[in-house]
C-alpha cells in the first residue's frame, strides 16, 4: 500500500480554543478534556452556558480586531 503525502491543503486544521474549551463550529459545541479525571465536557452552543461562552468568544474577537 502506498502512503499518500499530506499536502498543506489536506492537513487537519487546529480548532480554536477559548477559556480552556476547544470550539467545534461544525458540531456547534465547546469541549474540554480533563486528562486527570479522564472526562470530556461537551457544551452545545444552544445551551445557556454555550450561548454565554459563544457571546464572550465573539466579543473577545471583535475587541482584538479593533
């Protein structure tokens, strides 16, 4: 089997992070992995906590672009 070389266009993209959460816009979730306790926290954008985090994230982006 021939192994195909990964070109820059085909490389996986690093997802953005905010307040310790990884942001997955495709799935609409914030995720935080706790290696010590071996747990993963999922927060949907549509939840109350998710909406607050998303608002904070966008406010941070807009203030850093000003």
